[in-house]
């Protein structure tokens, strides 16, 4: 997996699709305790449609390259890291696609600087005063100090536990891949730097009071918003998507019947098809001035 040097540390990323694509690029933003592999099947399906995509591996607990101690691990700080990645890669008219807490980071990104963003896709994710929703607020509180994280995550060495309702199984409707989920869980168990990054992020989320305003200010975003939302999600309920759709200037909601939080795992081809239909045929030209 290639890496790129950014302020406060290196970042790994996955790229898929033709380098010479004429269509606007897609940047995927994953959430807490998963990596960019969440998007791999969707990215590969988009590649077949001729769309180039990038999936950075963000410092959210499943990453392999810990950050410098000075790194800003607030949601807005992580959003700025994605913006730095977009700028370093020379991308414009980007389609941002976010899931779970990565959807919250996507909204912070739009709120911080949307100059290189053409459109936004949100799948089941945090918004307004649901950041995070119960029971994840309790889980986040238990991750506020690096010390206990290893003990809390140690049971996740077991595939049975990882895939149970006590683990990732709570968030999907289809069978999980043991190698993928092991790679998500192990960094917090084996790397003190990763645990420190994770603790800084959840502590910042707990203290953050901006999310409601950030979601409300989607009304100021000039680009279109596509919501691809599983209506079987117990946590990020479809009413949240409807509220986001009502807030934005130009929004479309696609409900995935019975879908849960990890739509990129449950319905990767369907998600790719919706993104393919949403992304225009050519990159928009910049307006002078």
C-alpha cells in the first residue's frame, strides 16, 4: 500500500481505477476502529466503471502508522488531514464518501473547506446530536485513556467475538471476513502509538459540541448530497438521513432495505452503482476569479 508524507506523519492509502480517468475522483472516509479496506469492494466496482478512487487509512484505531504527538486528533483535525491528502494528491471536484464516524468527519471536511469538493455521499453515519449514538457513546468513553484500550480490545483476537453482536457483527447483515476484521482489531492491541491516537480521537469526540452546527451548515454547501442509507440500522436510523436530506440544498435519499451500518460491506456493488450514477462524466472546470 503506498504512503504519502503529510503534516504530523505518514499516511497509507489505497488507490483503484484508471489513473487517466476523465471522471471526478472519489475519496472514501472510513470510521473508528476500521481501516480503508471497508471500501475495497466498492472501490473495485467503481474502477470497473472507470472511476478513480482513493481510500486513505485514517488514524482512527485500525491504522498501522501512528501520528506524531502534536497531531490534531479532533474530528476537524482528522478532516484537515483528509484535506491535506486531497491537496497533496492534486485532486479537484472530489466526491467525498463517508460512513459511520467517517461520515461525521466528511461533514467536518465540508464545513472546513469544500473548495476541492464537488459532491458528498453519506452512508449510515453520525449527524446532528447523534455523535456517537448509544451504545457507542459508552464505548467511546471507555477508550478515553490509552492504558485500558489493550485490555478492552484483547477479546477481539477471537474471530467468534469479533463477529458477534459484541463486536463488528452488530453493524453488518452479511458474513464478515476474519482476516479483514483481525486487521482492524490488532493495531489497538499491539501498538501503543495507535492506542494513543485512538484515545485522543474519542476524547475529542466526547468533548466536541460542534456536530449539530456542522450538520446544520450542510445547508450552505453548494454541491449535491447523496444519502445511501440502510433502513435496518438500529443506531444510525433512517430518520437521521431524512433530516440531513431536508437540511441540504440539493439532496437525494436512497434507502437500502434492511441495510445496517456497514453498507460498504453489505451492499458494495449497490453503493458503487449509486455513486456511479451520481458522479458526472467529466471533472467540472474551475471558474475564473
